[in-house]
C-alpha cells in the first residue's frame, strides 16, 4: 500500500514540475507574440538557435575555452583555499589576517570590479579570465574549507600522528580524507558560481569563449543567440554536475 502511494506522490510531483515548465514556456510564447524578436524571441526561435549552436564548430571552440577556464579556476581556487585554511589553522596571526582582513575584502569586492581591473592590468586572454574567476571563487572555497579544518576529528589526527611523523603522509592519509566532504562542497558551490562569473570575465578580457560569443550576439541584436547561449550554459553546467561532481560526492562519506 505504501509503494503505490509513493509512486503516486512522485507522479504528482513530476506532473507539477513539468506542468510549471510548460506554463512558463506558454507564457513566454504569448509574451513574445507582441514583441520584436530582438527584444524577446519566441521559444521556437531560441530552440532553433540552440540547435544551430551545438551544430557549429565555432560554438564548440568557444564552449571548450570557457569550460577549461571554469575547471581551472575552480581547481586553483580550491587548492589556494586549502593552503590558506591549513595555514590559518596552524597560525593565529595568519588566521586573523585571513578572517579579519582578506575575507571581508574578497567577499565584498564586486565581480565587475575585478573584471575591469584585470582587463586594465593584463592583455585579453586566458590568464586574465582565470584570475578574475579565482579571485571571485576564493572566498567561497575558503569559508567551506576553513569550517572543515575547525570540524576535524582531533582524536583521529592524534591517532594518525602516533603512526607516523611525516606531515605529508599524515595529510594524505588522515587530514585530506577528513576534509574531502568540505572540499567537494566547495567545488560544487564554486562550479556553479564560476559559470556565472565566466561570462562577466570573458566580456572584458577574452577573444573567445561563451561570454565573447554573447557579446558578439548582443552587438548584432541577436537576442535568440543570447538566450540560446544561456540555455547552453545551463545544459553544460548540469552535465558537469551530474557526470563529475555528483559521482565524486558519492565516493566521499558525509562529515
């Protein structure tokens, strides 16, 4: 009896979710009827533009450039945060500098400000885009990993020290496995934010990438391509999260 009820509940949830999507598409189609396509293209126009994007070699090059930058920035930000969090755990002075000086600045500094400054300091290219993304992602990773260091099982660490005096082995065998849930959480948050800020950073400092593609479409008043690029980013984000991050998370026990 409980199983049919559970199945019926899931069916109702799926029906409600799909019905909401259809209602949004219908409202979008109705609103687009009375507006020029450069202001609000119809769902059909955006769908056709999305198909054209995925069939174009140029789009694949832009997608690969943005994806490599996002992955690189997430990994660099997570690695820097891990080092800084470890330093703050072992040094009260460094902890005060990070928590009272560095984090407030990084958390409050506008993303657009970093993009403009890096565009002034560096020539257009991958380095500037990745730098902007790392500066924006670093505080999110740092907060997660800082909390992870503070929540570590001290008894497990002391037990590990009783078996080895090597700090490297202690980190790899004890500390890193304990920190993995927080590291995965930091990567999950950073991955989503990185795709949002990637477009901003590429608008100011890149000659290829999805942000550059959107800028080109905006200049030519091609709203359908702008919408299609945004939907493509959503699909790429979902694929990365489901195929990589979720699988990593299943390998790591919860804290």
